[in-house]
C-alpha cells in the first residue's frame, strides 16, 4: 500500500502548539536551533539502531528509517532555504514534494546505518549554518510557492517542529 501524501499546511504550528507532539514553535529562540538539532541527532541514531527500524507500523505509515530519510532531507532543504534567504531579498523557494522525494529516493529501501550517518552529517552542517546566522538577519523573508511567507526566524521555528515532530512519530 502506498503512503497517502500529506497535504496539510503545517504553517499553523507557528501560531499554536502542536496537538500531536506538544511542540510550541513560537517559544523557540532562533539562536538555540543549532543546539537543538545537535541534541536531536543522538536520539535519531538510537531510533535507527533498533531492530525494527525498517518496519512500517502499518501499511500506511512510514517506517522509522523512512522518517529519518525525510528528516535528513529536511536538514538539507531548510539549510538551502536559509542560505537563499540570507543571500537574496525575499526569494521564492523551489517546490519540494516530500512524498515524491520519498519515492524517487526509495526511502523504503535505504539502510538505517547509512541513513544514520547521512542524517548526522546533514544535521550537523545545518546546525553550524543556523548558529552562524546574525541576529540582524532573522527578519529577512522568503516565500514558498503556495504564498506562505517566512522570516528566517519563523522558518527555523517551523523547521525545528518538523524534526521534533517526527521523532515523536517514531517514539524517539
């Protein structure tokens, strides 16, 4: 069975707490996002070290490894978006279809040990980038193709929710 694509607009997490994972994006200080990412990485490694890391809990839900592949790619995509926002005035982000990426990159077949290494490399690089953002750049803007506008600060808050939420999904 194919995984049903997630069509929700998750930007609401910038305005209210997530009822599923409890994360409160509005409380996130952008200056702490890099450190938060580093704190999440060992938890992802534990998840990927489980015997059942490649098993889907049900046919319609990603396995922990598939979620980790997604988070690895979230690190890469959001780092690129932050770089773009720092380099250009109000850029529009390229579309990223996470469900299409999961199929194209064959998340279901990836090995947990390889994903773990890749996730740590991508997460560490993203954390270093986020640590280096000057405070006066946090208000710079960028837009998704659907019109959602982010500042660097709100993009980091939105990003961190994704990482934390998916750890919750895999009981990490």
